[in-house]
C-alpha cells in the first residue's frame, strides 16, 4: 500500500495498470485475455448496471436472455456482419472430454464432434433476429424493446484490463419496429441515454456523433457513438447505438403484416455499453495517488477511520462513529466504518485514497473532546475539520459538490485539449500531442485510411449538430462542408 | 389464448410445456438445448435474483466475476471433480473462422487451434480456486465471501425448458475460510437461506437435508440440499450448498499463514441455485388454467382491465382506473393497466389467467355508477365485488393472503403425499404412485443403486434433524438407525 504509484507523466499505461490492480478492481486470469473482476471493481459495475437498467426500463424496455452460442451458419446470413465478427471468435467444436488412455488427464473425445460448430457470441444480433422471426407476425407485435445483460467473447490479440478483453460483460439492446422513423428515433434516444448516464453518473463529458462509414458496426446503416477524452489525450469510444435498417430482418426473414395487411420487413436497432466503461471511468478522474470515483458510482461514498490508542479509546470513538454512520445512512449515503485493529490509520488513509473513496472522515479522542471530525475530500485532497453536529448535511453537500467538481474538471480538461486544425502540419502536431482535433475531411474512406496511416488518428465521429462550414480537406485539398472529430483512440 | 391447456391429469409433462410457452416464459432456441428466456419469464427471474442478492449481501457476501472459460488442465486437478464435470461439456478448440474457399460461408481456420482447449464453465470451483491462490496469504485475508451471477453450460442430452438445459443462469457462491468449523457453518447458513427464500418468496415448502455420498457434488465432502415436491409426485432438487473441505485448496495449493505463523490449507464451500427454480415455481402452484404466481415474485401483482363501449366510456373508466393504479403503487404494489383497444376483455381475462397475475381488477361503466370494482383472485379463481373506496388496503391484504394461501396449499399437498414405507412392497407401490417416501436404508451405495434400478427412486436426502429410529433396510434387511427420504426426481 505504501508503494507510490507510477505517475501519469512517467508512464501513463503503467499508471493505469497499477490503479486497476492496486485499487482491487480487476486482474488477469489464467485464461488468456480473460479478466477476473474483483469485488470492489464489480461493485462499481453493479452501480452502473443498476442505473442503466433503471433508465432502460423507464423508457419501456424489458430484459430477456438469449443463448451464449451462435450456430456458425447464422453468422453468415448477414454479409457485412460476418466480415466484422466471424474472424476472431471462440469456436466450440466438441461436446465431451474423456480420460486419456495414458492416464495423464482428460482429452477431447474425437467422437463427440458437433455437426455444426458453435460460436461463443461476440454480439447477439443473429441469434436474436432468428428468434424475433417467431415473435413477430403483425404490427400488433411491434415494437419489441428488449435488452440483455450478458457476457460476450471477441478473441482480441492484445488485451488490457477493462479496455480490451477477450471476454467482457455488457448490455445489448435489440429493438424491432414497424417504421424506419421509429427505429431511428429509438437509436437516437439510446445514445442520448448513454450520454446522460456518462454525464450525470460517471461525471464524464462526451461528444455525441455518427461514425464514418468505415467505423460503423458491421451490419449497421448508421452508428451513433459517444466519445470521451482520456487524460493522456486519447479518445475512448464509450457506447454505441446502431440503426440497422432492415438488414437483419432481411437476413433472417422477419416480416410483419401492416395495418393494411401488407407484408413488410421489420426495422431494427441495437445498442450497447460494456465493462469498458470501467476503463473510461478510471482514466477520466484518477490521479497519481490512485483511483478517484464520482460519489454516485462509489461502492461506499464515505469511510470513517478511527484514531485511537487502546481499546477504551476505540470504544469511545466507535460509539460516536456509529452515530455518524447511522445519520449518514438515514440520508442514503453509503458508509464504511473501518475499525480493523490489524492496520494503522495511516495505512488505511493510503488504502482509501488508492481506492478512490470520495470522502474520508477521521475521528480521534481529541475530536470527541472538541465535538469535531476531520473530513478529507478525495477529489481535491483537501482536509478540513468540522463540527460533528449536523455533519450529515455537510457530507451530503460535499458529495454533491464532488460529483459536480469531477464533471467540471473533466469538461475543462477536454475543452483545453480540443483544437481546430487548419493545415496538415498543424493537424499532425496536434494529434501527436494528444487531444480532440476538429478538421475538414473530404468524406472518403480512402482519405480516412490515409490519415490513419500517416498520423494514427481516426475519425472519432461526425458530431451531431455540427455547424456547416466550407473548407478543404487537409490531406487532399478537396472541398468539405463540415469539420469532423479526429483523435488517436483506445 | 382461447385454446384450453392440456390438463395435468391428461399429460403432466405436456401441461408444463404449454404453460412455459403459453405464459411467455421461455422457448427453445435454434441452438440445441439452449433456451431463450422471454421477457415475462426473465422478469420473474429478476425478482428472484434481487431477493437472493439482498439476502447474500445481508450475510456479508459480495459479488465478483470470473472467466467463462476454464483451461482443460484445471479440471483435472481435483480428481472427483473432473469425473463429475469433464464428461459432458462444451469445448473451445479454435479461435478464428475464415471464408471458405468455395465461397459457401465461413469455416474454422485450422491454423487457429488453441494450444490448450478451453472448457465453457460447467461450474467455477477450479478457475476460482486458481485465483484465490493469489488472494490468500494470511489469516487476515480470510474469510473470502464471494458470489457470482453467471451462465454455465453442461451438455445435457435430454433437455427441458428451465428444468434441464445445456446453458442455464445461476449464482454460485465460493467462500474460503480459516477453519473447518467456520466453513461448515457457512455451508449450513446458505442452505438455510435457500430454504427461507423458497418458503417466503416462492411459497414453496422444502425438506432440508444431506445428500448420500453417491449424490454429492463432485469434489464435496458434504452436500446439503433443499428438496421440493412437484404436483406429479416427483421431487425437484431446488438448491445445494457444499462443504468442500480442503479438496480444492489442496488441488490448487492455496495455503494461509495462521496467527501462529503456521501454513495451513484453506477450507472451502460453494453453493448455488439456478433458473431451474423457475421450473420448480411453475410446477408447485400452477393449475389447469395456467401459471399461478406468488405475489412476491409476480412481474406485476395486479392487472386492471377496463370494460367499456366506445371511447367516452373508456375515458371515464380510465380516469378511475388510473387513480386506483396510483393508490396501489403508493403501497408498492405493482400494477398494469391494460387499456389496449386491440383485444376484448374476455381475451385479456384469459391471458392474465394463463400468465398467473395474482389479482385481476375489472372496472366497467356500471361500477363507476355504483362505486365498485370487481376483484378476481388467481389462486382460488374467486370473484368478488368491492367498494372502490379503500380498495388499496383490500388489495394489499388480498395479496398477503394469496402468498400465504399458496404456501399452505403446497404444504398440505406435500404432507398428503408424504409417506412412510415399512415393507418393500409398500415402498414400491408408494414410489409408483408418487410422493415423498421415508424409509430405512442400510447406508450403502450398492443398496442405493439397487433401489434406483428396481424402482427409479433415489435418495433425495438424509433430512436434517431426522429422528433416530431402529429399523431394517427394506431391500437388504440390514439394520438402519434412521429413515431417509426417497422419491422419483426431476
């Protein structure tokens, strides 16, 4: 615990890894690319899940569950989709092991080979649209507004905890509609919900926009995204919402009878966020002392550490601490009272700093005499001593203030790191130093590819509501009517 | 909807299937043995999850997440465990597909073969204890009280929706302790929690007991279980809690330093319930009209159906219905007001009967004049007309009454179907007609196997707190000191 973290300046990537491990969020497992999400990390994910689930349900969605496995032939049914997802995936070929003849353990039983291989779902459009065919006959069956919380697997070669793992947890919404208009509105509603969640709960500002054609989801007609800026100046795609047109309805033959009795293909959307949000959360707020958590997502918002010598003092301090705890809990503030005798206060201070607990309250014998309590904010690292009477209102106020402060700090950071580039040289320089760069682009996939090759920057999105503005593409000189958002990205 | 269900008498198994499908709980998918859990079914599972999760957390447990995949070699490390689980499982052998040369679709890329095959987890003891080795050094790191909500896969040859599926959802608790005593207490605590949940939420009486050695979890030293009796007289194992001794600690070399500085192996438990509980819930309460749900697990507890001619009447009825809905919701009663104009009241009545909604309120123009409302109970199918004033208190009381009534009915059923057999002939006759049969057994696996062969009955459990009583085994005549519980089982 006493060991200092590597600073962001020194080695950003190492800093990130040390926080993930040091704050007990996650660790690598014995299975290549698959992580173990530890209880403290999982508690943050549960808070995210609970809030997102509430938002989905408030907009009429219900949860369901579809199979983990996808028959190989399903993937081939939508041409663009198979190109995007069939390549790096986990393939189940057998359904039995048997004892090795030499007694060395178990081996795959060659007689138990599947007729058709099964793919561990990398995303569930195909298995779900195969199911929707049975659910949808008439306009009366529409819309279908379903979400699924699940694990998915994409065989990534280079993995990083939370940011890119072979298995990850996510939610995937899959909706079916009678009209294009309704499907587009759903797609937009969901990206708005993600942006609202990022802002109000993660305290993370995001840019909303459309992906360029080459960055679209495989099988989508339009992909909406939210993009956040990390402290190293790289962008992170934090959520996507896809308008799928009638592509999957056509691939899986899902038609409905309209009110007028005509047969039409159904319109589709899908949208998802994943445990990648954990990576975004960590990199948005944390500092060289460790994790910093917005109060709304902290497993516990307040920790109380007793300062004492001997059991008698601990008893006296505990009595007051437990009263404070109760008063805070009555205000729905989550509190941990760490009265472990196995660790010293200084050790505990460092521990909770590393774990990003928003407020630390320290209470000692002197405080009991004076009717005071020491309060330390994790975001600013400021300490102040308050009267203990009415401390619950003070704490409530401070937690709100921390939540706001974290958002404003992140927003200021992003604004300071957001640039406009008007020449190729300027563009290259800005991309190199990191940040969001708005620049003109001629709209072609070829130029997009060229820019990526030369600078490693990708088009993060074509921002929604972007101002039309005449200009020329920095790389080809061809005309352009708006700036798009470039950055190097995770 | 109008179609009558097959009756239990006629064909119990068909009746079950028709309820699962007719009440929109689940259906088979395009993947052999894997089900789709539909929104209405999933909503019941979510209610179960929420309550169990609350009970786990109230007893100090936290959630975490471990990998879906288990390296083949891990399974071999615990000898009994591999015997039980390595046989029928999904094996991942490759990590890439490629386009077929003949353009026919995608095929497994033979160059992307894994060095070591991965097993889709049938249960997670091995991957978790491989992880605990890193988490546990000293007695200070104990106990570890972790639970995981996850999907697991066991390659069952004969599957039935909820009762036995290749993939299912469950929770698996995995705890680590410094002493045998503490681990045994944890094992017992968790089976008590399952029994309490079954009684208070599922309204399902269960017998708690120990499994015989041959029915134990593969790798356990003792398996506690809860056993419920279904309406066809067959038993259903509804939850298990295992005392694992030091077996997994030894297999994965997990030791800790005691307070005295000695190195000792860690003691373990694991415990789980699954979507199988959905099958138990359905078969415990439902009748020939469809699903019957205990109010505490119903996705909505009350449905209000308007009876009207024309829009004017609908408006008038809706105004009152919405007031009733609000008054009920203020009491935390969940309500659906079904004002769809696409279906007639009679159709809706049949629909909600099939779906097991505990209370149906019908409100018509005549009721508005009289200040009344008709209330129909799903459990007894009784209808009564009440004054609408104060209806929320009436409904609250009725819901409590339904919850109790369902439990008492199920308990009476079980008691009527619980027998003692004192001769082999009697035993065979009772087992044939269905029910729980208490009988003496000589305690050997051979006799257990013999009884199973001759009668299809298995030992469901050796009930906890069973009275010691001298007797002789019905099949071998050898002496026995207590009766154990026999039944045919799911």
